[in-house]
C-alpha cells in the first residue's frame, strides 16, 4: 500500500508524524551507536533508519554524531515551560490562561523584556500540565480526581461485599398534600450487581428506613428476595444515619464487617454510585415532573406542568423497575447475563438468618420492662394488642420496635429473651382522622408563618433612596403635627381601656335623696 501524498495530509496528521519521528529518533540512534561501537555500522544501516523515520540521511548522521559526544539526538531549543509560579497564577485566575498571559505581559512591559505569546502559553499549559492538573487548577480537587484511573476490585462471590447509599430521586411526587422529592435507601451486591433491598421515604432517610432496607436485603421469601442472606463486608459513606449506633449494632451482631469510607470518595464505592446513575438515566428520567428535563427557556423545563405521581404510585413503579433490572437487564461484563442469573449461577453458600433473630437485632429496644395487662401492652402512650396475649396477663416483657414505624412492635419475654410475637396498635385512627390532624397542623403552621411575616414587616425599617452623599433617613419620617396627633389618639385609647366595662360617667346632678360617694382625696379631707 502506497503512503498517502503529503499534500493530502492535514495539519494534525503532520504534527502527529513529527511527534512520532521525535519519539523514534532516540531508539534508532542508540541502535546505530551500538553498531558503531562494535565496528559493524555501515551506510546501509543509516539509510535504512532514515527511510524508516522518513527523514534525510544527513539528519541521522548529525544525530549519531551528537550521540557519540554524549549529547541528546535532537538539539533542544530553549522552550517556554510552566513553573511553580505559573501554576500559582493559573490557580489564582481559576485556570484562565488569557488572564495569566495578560499579567505576564504587564510584568514584561515593566522590565522591558519580550513577553511570551498567548499561543506559546497555551501550548506550554497543554504540554506541561495533565488534564487532571488543569481541571484541579480551574475547579478544585474533586474535578481533578475525575481524571484519575481507578483499579477494579478482584472478583469475589455473592454476598461477599455489599455497598449502600442514599439517593434523592430527581422527581417531584405528591406526599401528604405537598410536592416532595423522595429518598431511596438501597444496597447492592458488588459481585453480581444484584439490588438486594431498598426502602423509600418522602423525606430524608432515618434509622428506620435503613433498618427496613437491611431487613429486605437479608430476608427472602414472603415478599422479600429472591436474593438474601448476610454479607461478609459492607461499604458505606460517612452519613450520620449509616453511622448511627442502631445500625452499627445491628450489623455487628451478625459479624458483618463495616468499612466506613473517607469523606468525598465516591470512587471507593463505585458499584452503588453506578447504580445511582443508572436509576437516573433508566428510570427517574422517564417519570413525569423529572427535575432534569430539557429546558424550554432560562426558567421553564419540559413537562413541569404535568400531573405529578403520588408517593404510593412512585413506590409501586420503583419496585417494578428494581425487579425488571434484577431479572431482565443484561450486563456485558457478565457474559450477557442478568444479575439474577449471575446470582443463581454462583454456588457460594448463603448465611441464612431467621426472622426472629432479625427482630432481635434489626429493631431498636426499649430499656424499660413492660407488663401485659388487660388492655395489652402500654408503649409510648399507646395500647398494643395481639391474639397470642391471651392468658399472659401479668407477664413481664421487653419491647423492640422499628423507628418511625410504630404501627406494630415485637414483644420478647423479659426473663429468657424469647420472642413471643408481634403486637399491633389497638386504637388506630382512621385515614379521615389522620387527614384532619394533618390539615389542622398545616393550618396552624400557615397561621404562624403569617404572624411571623407580619412581625418581620413591623421590624424592618425602610430608608429613603439617596442620590447624593448624606446620612440615612428613615422612610417613615413624620412631621411634629402628625406625631402629636398620633400620641393624643394613643393616650385617649389607653385611658378608655383602663375604664371598667360597667362604668358610666356622671353627667347630671343627682337628686338630693341619692347617696353620692365621696370622691375627695385624703389630702383634701385633711385640709
């Protein structure tokens, strides 16, 4: 195949060829120098090297002569390089090369030196600084880390390593009469890519949502699964909920190693971060009221007036998407298998845990001892009842519960810690009563906000606008006449307020047979 005509090559192709010649010149000259030292060098060798490098024969002879003198094969010209001071200037100007060149030109003008050209500065920045350095000098360390390669963890087995995280769904949904963006708490298996379990809350996650998600991960059967069991290791970030004592105790009780990652290191839990991105692109972006929809102008987004999903509808659709991803989404890195197929093909044994043990460790415990009475069990001002309590009146028990989910509690015998059963809220309010309570709370909050806004309006002082220098003057300035009138009005109103409601001032002289009270002061009587 004939080489392309140099006239048909672009400037980029020519620059690449020159760079290749520079890189190959050194090894070629060192090989010729070795032949020369052994006395085997001939003109044919030099011509062959020149033909391969596509340079003139004299260029190779000159490079060989410099190599015999210990000099580099190619004469280096004094070129402009990026120094530490220039790196500091780039960081000061937040990566703006033109601003750095302007400052260098000003310094050169003061000293009478020839300033460096802008194109030379751009080439030096691109040549001497890595993309990570340029991004870091412009936007900071997190942007610089985005250019770092990361090693893959070696393959393990199912349930060997889990990762967990919170993810706020970028979708507006209706919950309790207002629009919210729900939060998802979930865990995934690093080896198979299986979503082990999840929990959704309309507000920021708490201990209860994490414990509920862990229960859904470990249990399988009766609505849980199909995957399950205990992990050997769990990687989480430094979120205060994940680090709460209840979660640490629950995982430590089952001998699960918890690796708490340093802050701002999402690459150390890349599996769950990849799952967060996949959920956004594959599921959240397809829902109505997606907050990342295309912009119609500077303020409006496409579909922002569409009816929003209810919280119940969002949870139902999210559960279906999780099932479809586990059972139908094929992964190229796993030979085209789905996470469920990869999970079932792994023969590694599972660490099973009974539901009773989960009640003991994945629930928070009450320190006090309760007694079963005629109305069941009294806990947090509520009565809980169950059929198994029949004949157990007077039994001392301990209560364990899931935070923020007090519609049911788990009961354990206080003497032998045996799980007796589940108790349910006896007098549970109806949906209509709960809605009335929520409406009353919302009305009280609106009234309080209105009062606070009015108080802030009274507190705020307004000043007149000035077009020339002068002291600040209140906009509510009044004349002396207006001030005196307002004071008279306020005094008369206060005087009327001090009078009793049944008092009637005397306007006529009473008859002589009336008993008139003595209104004289003690000083007048003494006088």
